[in-house]
């Protein structure tokens, strides 16, 4: 705070008061009217005080009146209870009341007495009743003999009580008193009461008096408040709190808060006022106010200028070691007092401050550009390159980023000083620094090794004198110094407790070395970049893990089968691993199942869920279920997964999946297809034409509640069945209808192998940056020739088993499989015998010569045989056990007409 002498403060205050007085004399009417309006509007101090006091008085008066009214009414009700109880007790205990109750006509005796008591006690009723509640008396004779309205229990028990009820006379307060015999027995009851209208009437009669007293108190309080407010308004001249505070703040700000020196010099050349800035700039003594300007120890020219009062504008004078810009104006131009006012501005500090502000602005702009330009991708190498590019040439002439090998692959940095140069940027390309991709082992004396070990930034202002750095590679470091690189800042890339590597900033063009302020800027710049590099590292790790998991869950090699010639492609998304999957599953009877699906979402969770669904399809397909039933079981599984993995807020971790399941039978060339929210398959006919069969879509997996439907496709031999996921035909820039049309065009063409078809489809539809996984399967159909199929119908007669054995022997001899005759006869004899004994017709036997010898027995029963151990005393039960030992695989599948027991034997 500026120090003032009492005289200068008094003079300035008196001038301000005089100026206000002259203005009030010039415009008295206007000022008075404005103050009155302000007071009434509550903007002045007096007005605000007046309104506050009025509000307080009103609240007090209202509260007092309310309390008195409530108290009066409470007292009235209490009085009514006491009076009614006293009247009832008096009448009940009066002589003759008890005898009258036992007289032949109690009403004739008690009615006059009750009315007399009622009028004498000024209650509204006195009612006498028997123990059953029947009235003997009542003010209204027509109510006599009727049931009493009220509670009788306590009185019948011998206790007097009062209550408030709504009776025949309306809302009232009544007392009920028992009339007792000599032995204490209750022989009757007496009730007396007063209606609520009469109870409240007492309070209402007192209310005018209360309101009159309240009005008088309010008038007196308002009068006193008005007098106080008027007095206060005269003292404050009608000013509001803000105006009064602002007067002082403006006065203080002008004289003391400005960053310019202010001098007020009187007409005789004496210093009247100097603020703190003027004292500092001119180095004035403590008692400068009141002394002549020429006596303040200033140089002669400056003192003469301030004493003269001449008008000057931005005249620069050297005062000590400062360049001061002086502005001076006289104060008597418009009738003011003689003297002058001078302002002083330090041009030296302004120039230095301007330079520092410009540097600070450039630094902030650099940090802003770094925040925008670093971390645009989740690639570790690219993020490091962005850091180097942002720093050159605005902060350094060359910038390099060295990271641990493990960081580049998503792991945590290894302990040690061996790094790989990941990014390089410079104003020239011929600098003798290590190039990007080179592996560097920093020795312990280098700034880089110090940063890696301690996590602290290091500045080497003169590289030619930095012996620790020079020892890294004597030949190369000598070349760097000779090239002109003379200063270095090394900053560790820290992410939490991990040091991912180091960033190096080199200076050659600017002769000044890096300083501590630039070191702080480099630390801030690298700290922001380190977060982005660590995020990219974590993403790389998760992406690598998810991709490895996904690859491990997808089929590595396709199973051997003869029904389809299959080629496939699987391409994970660049942005993140998804849940697309496919599979080829050999089934019984030389059939093959194709499945392709897509789990919603990306990342580890989607890949893990995909693996669970693929495993489930493997298990369900082993049951030889139709496609629609298999999708139904898969839908239930996804629903259970959603429930099991629901989060605390009730939301599920996954939202569903899509799937297409197709079964191709080479013996009939029939393909049965069902899909759950998945894109439809494409069929390329042998002539090269393409169509998308109408397969019912069905809901996505996980919704539940809706059945799935199948479609039967007849595929000629040489057709190509194409299955795919939506990532192939749909993305942000392409609608699915457009994608399907492009797919049709790419598939069109005859005499093309599945492998060529895959290549043509990806060349035509693969996006530059896939945002979703892509799975593609192209299956060329084959047919099992009639010469490899043998079928016989078997009568339901045990004697027909011999004929079957003979037919089997002839067929196997024809196929050149004499070595399998004995075991095949034994297997089919057992299966046909079981079908004749436990099943029912029609019974058929079929043998297929494929990669293995397949035997099938059809019958019309739905009962499935089970393998078991027969006891030593059992006559049967060993047939299936024998079949299982002689075959490679065996099982049961159900058909709309019954079931099929099948076996597979390896070919010799």
C-alpha cells in the first residue's frame, strides 16, 4: 500500500468533497429526485435498510398475531373441555339423577332438569342416556330415544372423559360421565358439550382486538423505520453500497494500483503526491511529499522538466539505469488548481517484458500444437515421430527419440541403457547423429544413461565440454561437435513409474545454449508426449494379445474332407481385433458344415467370446443337429453369457452376435442354411452367374424368444458357396447394398477356383484401412458319385440279415475292399438286427465310399442306442460295444422320419 502524508491525503479528499458539493449545488432538484427514487427502489443504503426493517417488522407482527390466535383458540377449546366435563359431572352426581334413571319414565323427570342445567351452564346440550347409549334427554326432543353419537367405552368402564367429534349438532367438544350406583355399577351416562362454532366464537371475538394491536405496532415500527432510513439517506447522500465502495476503489486504483508512476506537483513546484511506482522509478526519499522537486535528488534535466509543468508526451529520459517515458499535463487548463500531473513508464522493463511475453507465447503455442499433433494414432513409432516433428525447428534444430525394444512391441521397458532410435527429425539430413532404427547402448556417463537411471532431465549446455557424453563414441561425438551441434537436453519419457526411453533435443543454429527455462519447457513437452506413447504401448500390447488370442481360437488348418474345395481369408481390423470367426466341420455321412459369425465389439472380450461360441458350435455340431436347432441353442448360450457377465448397473458386457450355419451333403448336393442376423450367402453357379438365395434372416444371437428358419439350396457340382462377414461389404463410407452389388460383380465369372475367387473379392472390396474384421470362405461343391453309394431296403425280418451280409460282401469286393468284409458284415449285422428288434420300418442300409468307409442304418424309431457294459449273466448288450471297438467313429443322428446309426472305418 502507498504511504501518504496526512496533508496530501487531506488535500485530495477536500478537493473530491468540494467537487461533489459544487455538483450538488448546481443540480439540487435532480439529485434529490434521483436519491429519492434510488431510496424507494432499494438501491441506496438507506433504501435497503428501510426494506429490510419493514420485512422484519412484518414477519414479527404476523408471527405474533398467528401465535396469539392459536393460543386463544387453544385456550377456548381447553375451557370448553373443562366446562363440559364439569357440567356433566355435576348433573351426573346431582340428587335424583340416579333415581330418575330407574323410574318408569326417565325422560319426563330428567328432560326439564337437563334443559335447565344446559341454559344455566351455557353449554349447547346436556344429554342423559342409558348404558346402551339411548338418549333420555336432548335439546331437540325428536332426538330423544335415539342412539348417542360418541364414544361410550371409557364411561361404561367408570371413567369420565372428553372428546371432539361430529355429532347431531355438528362438530363439538363433549364430555361423557358415568352415573354409578352405590356398589359402583354404572347405571347410566351423562354427556354435556359445546359446539365448535361456539368454541371458536370466543377466539373470533378477540381477533379484532389482536389485529388492531398488530396494526398499531406495525404503524409505529414503520414510522420509526422511516425516520431512521431518512436520517441514514441524508448521511449517505442517497448513495448505494456499490457506489460508496467504488468511490474509494477508484481513488485508490488511480493513485496506487497503476503500473505507472504518478506525480502531482503544485504550482510552486512542490511535490504533492507520488505513488509507489513513482517512488520506485525515481528512487524518491520517504519524505518526498511536500518538498520541492529540485530538492529530491533527481538529475537537473528531469527535475527542471517536472517543476516547469510543460506539456510533454512520451519524452524519454535516462534516470539512473532506466529509460523513462514521461507524459506531463497541467491541472489548471479548465479552472483547476495550479500545478501539473506527470506519469512515468519504464520503457526498459516494458521492452524486456514484451520479449519475455513473446517467448512465453511461443512456448504455449508449442505446447498447444504438441497436445494436438502428438498422439493422433495409437502407433508407438508414429507417436515418437510426432514428438520429434513438433520440436523441430521451433524448439530444437534436431530431435531424436530412443525407446526400449519392449516398448515398441507393447511390453514394459527392460532395465538397462540399451535403446533403439525410434524417431529422428532435423533441419538437415546430414547430421552425424544415430539414425532411426539403430540400436544404441548408452554408457553410464552419458546424460541419456543418467536420465534412464534417475528419471531426471539433464541439460548439457556445452557438448564439447561434456566429457561423459563425449565418451559414448569418440569418433561419432567428435563429428557431432565438428558439425556444429553444441547443446543438448535429454528428458526421460516417464509414464508413472516406468521410463520408456529418452527424448533428445539438439541445438546447432542458435548460438545460445539451452538454459533452465528451456529445460522446463522440454520436460513439459515430453511429459505430454510420454502419456501418448504409453497409451500407444498399452494399445499395442492389448491389440497383440487380442490378435494372438483370436488367431489361437481360429482354425489353423482346415480338416480333411471330400465334399467341398475350400479357400478362406481372415483379416483383422487395423483399429482393433474384433470377434469375426469361421469354421469347417466334417459331419457324419460325408457331410460338411460351414459356419461364419461375428461378435459385436472389439478387443480381448470380443475375441474370448468368439472362442466360446466357436467351441459351442463344435459341441453342438457333434450332435448332428439341423441348422435352425443349432442356432437356437447358440442363441440361448449368448443370452446366458449376457446374464452372467452383466455389470453392476445391469448392463451386459456383450450385446449379441450374428451367425450363419450351412450343412452340405455331397450325396444329394443339398445345402441346408440358417442364419441369425448375418448377411446372406452368395452362390456362384457353374456358368458364372451369381445370386443371393433368400435365406430367412432371423434375429441376432442373444435376443431370444424367436425361432430360426432354414432354407434348402440345390447346388450343382462345381458351384461355389460364398460366406462372409459384414466387414467385407459394409463400412462407414459404403452402404451394405452397394457392398453386396460390388461383391456380385467380383464373384461373377466361370471356371474360377475358390482361391482365385478369394483373391478377386479382396482386390475389389477390401478397404484401405479396415475398421472391422473380415472373414471370407469360398467353398466349391463336389458330389459323391453314384458308383460310391450303395443302398438296400431291409424287411423287418431277422432272416433278411443274411441277405444284407451277402450284398455287403459283393459291394466291398467290387470296391476292392476285401479286407473290410468281415468287420463290415459284423457291424451291419449287429446294427440291422437291433433295428429289426427294437425299431420299426422302413429300414434301409447305405454304404458310402469316401475318405473312409461309411455304413448307415436307417429306421423309423426315435430311440437311440446307448453303449454300456453287459454283465456276465446278460445274454445280450455287447453288440454296440463290439461296434465301437471295430470302427473309428460311430454315432446317431435324427431325421424327420426317424434316426440313422452310422459308423466310419478307415480304408486299408
